[in-house]
C-alpha cells in the first residue's frame, strides 16, 4: 500500500496517510485509506495533477495490488477472503492549513477478522510480517455497536468507547496491531429523553437522589433537536471539501453555533455517516458514506 507514497517521494512531493478500519460483527472490515499531499506551491499542485492525470489507471492498479495482497493473505492463513466495493476518489481540497491533494481508497475486506464460537472477533493475523506507520500517520479501528475491546496490542495511543487508535512513527511486529473484540453483556435500555419536551422523572431513593436527574432534564428541556435542513447543510459542506474538512470550517460556512454543529456531528457519528479524528486542537471530520 506504500506505492503511492513511494511515487510521491520520487516526485519530491510530501505525503502522509490515514487508515480507517471499521469492523463489522461478522469480522469483515470497511477500509478507508486517505493519502494526503500538502500542496503549498504551484509546482506541487502541478506534480499532483500529473500524478493522478489518469484516475482510471490509478483505480485499476491499486485494486489489482490490494486483491493480490488479500489473495496471498487468504492462502497463508487458510481463511476465505475477498474484496468488495472498491473505489478510488481523487480531489484537491481547501483546509485551514492550505490546499491538499487527496487520494481516497475505499473497499470492504471480507474475512478480515477471525470469528470465534463465543461471537468474539480476533483481528491482526492478516498483518503478516507486521505493519508500519510513518511519522504523522494514523491507524484508527472502529468497533461495532454492542462490542467491547478485550485485548489491544500494543497499547493504543488513544481509545474511546467505540475505537482504538495508533499514531506513527511505529513499527508493529508480526500479527500486530492485534485487537480482540467481544459482544458486550446486554443491558436494559436507558430511559429516552425527548429533545425539546418537558420531562418528569422519578428516581428511587428519595429527593436527594432525584436532583441530578431532574437537573439534566431541565437542561435538555430548553435544547432543540437539529433540523433536517441543518443536517443536510453540514453534509453538503463536508462533500464540498471532498469528504474531509475541519469542524471549525463547518461552523464558519454553516453559520451555526459550535454547540449545534457538535450535536449534529455526534448524531451523524452515531449513524456511522461521519467520523471525527483529533488533530492538534482541531477535529477533522470525514464522510463515511
């Protein structure tokens, strides 16, 4: 997967890569690989244009290379694997830090992880010989709803309720990064608080125990749910920037408040439509579908 980077280096064009892997309950994985090329001069813009002047060749070449990797991995591990939904997008986008060339590769890798009789999924054996992240590169693995991380090796640089993330520079050993996820124990559903509607809650344990819950209900009562037109506007802004944009840029272009944009992005994240990655003091928003 490093052939584009090697080509860029040969052309004296700086680049870095972000890997997003979304795990499905059956062990398949949706890959989104973004090769980014900061374009600060007219010469760099021209180099990038020449490099991607025939996107159909770029797609065919990249797809054949990944299919060969997956076929070899399937043969070595003895597990059925295939690639579906392969596509490549090429674009230049404006970011807060300037113009950037973007090559975005998306595909679904069937058989990426190994499932167990208990419903757990073991990930990492496909990295035969290990994996490498250069300085500034990121690998984020998102786990499905109702799953939790049972093992992560080596220790991630950051983790949340539904993801783990490693950042380069790092050299992984054979079979790593390794991740084991397992189904969580079913929990009773929490009470639903409706946005914009008065809520009366009763909590066992007396008035003292009720105060925090009533306070939360009071705060939610005055808050409205984002309108569909606002959700659509945020999606349009992300698409306008090639599917990747800083959250602050969305605030500026939409005219919405920071809290409203944050609420909208949280909703879109919960639906699997966008992801957010922290970069310095900024959030980078990426469109997933």
